[in-house]
C-alpha cells in the first residue's frame, strides 16, 4: 500500500457526509488541517498510510472501501456506453471513471436505468413479434447496429437471389471447371486480373481469413481454414470481381440505411455467390432430389463442407425448380443466434427458433452427430428438424476450437421427400396412430410460449400473469395462471 497512491476524494466526502461532519470536524479527528482535507476530497492529494489507519481507527472505515470501488461500476458503464444509442458519446474512459468515482450512486442508477431500458426493449421486440403473428404489424423498433439491420433484412426475405444465380451459372460456363473449381478460379484470377493465390500460415495471418494485397496483386488465404473454406474464400474474391454489378443491384434492393450495413451485406452476398458457384443450381437441385436431401451425399458429390451444403439447401427457390423450402439457424454453445435464413424467409412468427428444447442446443453434447426430431408448436404446426455441430477455423494446440451448431428445418409435410424422416421415432404401439410421428412440444421463445409445466422455461410469458403461490411450488420459477 505504501508504494501505491490512492486518490479517494469522493469516497472520503461520502463518508464525511454520511456521518454528518464538517470538513473542520473531520480534519480535527484525523489530526490534519481542513485545507489539507479539502485537497484530499478534490483528489489533489493522495491518502497516506497513516491517514488510512487513522480513518479505520477513528471512523471505523474499512480500508478496502477506499480502493477499487469503481472497478465494477466502470465495467457496467462501459456496457451502457457501448449501446448503439450512446456509442460515440464519450471519447474515452476518463469521464466514465470520473462518474464512477465522483458519483457512484448516480453511476449505479444510470446502469440500472440502462438495464431496465434493455429489458423493456426486449419485451417490446417480443410483443411486436407476438402481434405480427396475429396479423397486426407494428412499427416498434429500437436502436440497431448495422449487423442487426443486415440480419433482419436477410431473414425476412427468401434466401434466393435470382440475378446472382444467373451470373453464377454464366461464370461456371465460362470457367468450365470440370472437377477442379479451385484450380479453375486460380487460373481465372491470374489470367483476368493478374492475381495469384497463396495460403499463409497462422503466424503470418493471425487475424484474417482472407486478405487481398492490391500492390502485389496477391490473394492470401489463411491455413486456419479447412480446404472447403479456403475454396469458398477464393470463390468469394472471384465473385466480387466478376459479379460486382449483380451484387450491387441486390444490395440496392435491400434498402439498407448505412454504408456499414451495405458493406456487411456485400460480404453476405459474396458468400451466397460463392455457394452458387461451388454448387451450381440445376446440378445441385437435381442431386438433392435424387439423394432425398442427404447432406452428407451432397457435400461429398460437390466437394464442400456440411455447413456449405446445408446452407445451399435453403437457397433452392428458383421459380419452376424449387426444392423443399428449408430454413436454417446457427448458434454457438452460449446460445447466441447469429445466422438465420430460409428458402421462404426464416419463419420467425411460426417457428421462432429460440426454444431451449430444440436439438440444436443438445447437439453440442454429441459433436458431429445428426440429431433428427419432429417438433410441434403451440398452435399445432409441426416441423422436421435436424441439428449438427460445425467445426470452425482450426487453431493451434493452445487455442480452444470454435464450434457452432446448425439447425435445418422444414414443414413436416415434406418428410416423405427427405431421407432424415427415417430417423423419426414411430408412434407408440396401441395408439392407433402408426402413421403419425410423435412430435416434441416446443415454442417460439419462452416469452411467447404459454405451455405450462415446461421444465426448460427460462422466462415468464408476456401474455400471462405470474401465478405465485406460497403454498404451491411448480416446475418452474415462472409459473403462471
């Protein structure tokens, strides 16, 4: 403590005010002058060891109370000012430190108010979704980051871009890749744009998947990526060069509000174009129908990853040649949902995708295994779902690998066209429903679900009052009437 200067003026002032002392009276008790105490309270003088001991003996102040009090509040204030609504309001941490140190009660109130705002924003979003399901559109909207705007734009519309599909078909014809698309793309990049492709080690590209060096005309791809993802990165770069007009037109049609959102949409559309190039529509659709949408067969036939083949299944919405209208959801093991899409748009109002009972969460306990289930929504709608973990970029021995899980779903009415329906359990004997598939009851999200007695419930529903009863303990802390 002797080597550390402790400036605790606001805390000393709070202690003095709490005890109803004037500066003169407190200074007398500490054996210092009122002017010196005034300097301490204005953080112009540090506390000495002797003063800390004196405060402890005379005023029964815990020495720990004089240090590090603002640490927790500073972290909470950072969370507040990271919100899109307040981002950019403060140039640095100094003002937050001053707020936490000088007015900790006010800082705590700001944090409390912010968290209440976030809670209410979440409830408004859930309520808006609930009203939308009933056919009553609302204009409720909070502050959104560009990535949220992009995700919303892609989730609401079919995951099919006809102009990009046409450009991909034309590009495939021009390349004539045969069985070596990556080699054909490398040759095209060199011949048409003078760009050579190199795979670099992790030490040279610790933070990037792909980087294009305009000066040396070289495209660098990280060795962290699987061979399938390396091929996709090369295809994305080629598509950004060859299809820039079509991609720009689709971005314009999305009517995004900021340059950052448009940049993010460009990346998403480049990924879409790469998939269209790696798995040409007509050939992929025909193979999918013949294989009854067996993703392992498709990924082997087109030399792509499970994730890439599953993603492509959500794009089969060409007029006159549509496939089963799959939708897709990807989450990490903390439950964050960061990718949703569907051949007819992601069915947010009908399916939701936020139920903790979905197999996509259980998939992390069985890596690499495909979990197939039939699920039933509260309104009786049923879906066939399959879930599997995905492995992310490879790290070193000392890095924890990134793992996510993907859920692919469709209306249960298409089950006879899909190979995975064979994995669904049969109805129990003696029920007289041998043709039926017992479905797992799920909901769109806990706040929008009114199923009673649910062991997985994490939040109370918006639409029902809590039924708290001291004489009865239910299966959930959120029992409702």
